[in-house]
C-alpha cells in the first residue's frame, strides 16, 4: 500500500517547486535563476554568479568558502527559512511517532480489527494526507 501512496505523491508532485541546483545541473540556467530570485530572494547578481559557466564553476570550486557557523542559520533573512525547515521536518516525522504506537488501540476502539485492516486504514489516512498536502500548494 505504501508503494501506491508513494507513486501518487510522485505523480502529484509534477511541477512542484524544486531546488535551483537541479535545473542548473541540467543546463536550464534561466529557470534556476528565476527560482533563486522568486523563492530564495537572491539578487540577479547572486543568481548570475550561481549559474556561472562550467569553467567558472570549476574555478569557484577550487576557491574554498569560509567556514559556516550555526549562528548564520538564525541570521536576519535566514531565520525564517531555518524555522520553516525545522517545523516542516517535525510535521513529517512526529506524526509517525504519535500514530504507530497507539494505532492498534485506537482502531480497536473503533472496532476495526485485524492487523491487515488496521495497516490499510493507516496507509489510506497517510495517502489522503499526502494528496491534501500536494493539492494545497
């Protein structure tokens, strides 16, 4: 059942936002620059620097960036993105810890017996949540 849910999410995610590095790696520099501009708030100069030619990318790779610090995650302009990542990740992981330990008891109370039936109900609920999540973008 989980494979069906995953396939539905993959099909439903067509056209969803993506990292700018993915289109840039596939030669779609203009699309990558647009994503950097609209979604990440980077200036055109930063977007142009990020979509440099292969020779420029090799030269940039040779130059070591300064060491990153954790406080940069909460710097102005970055803190909102950091908290979004924390909340988004928690919203995906924590329900599994809340659902799985108590699922047999909850479903038994609802008079849904049998491990296979309980797994089916759980996977349908997760599929429904994934479909709702993908449709609300």
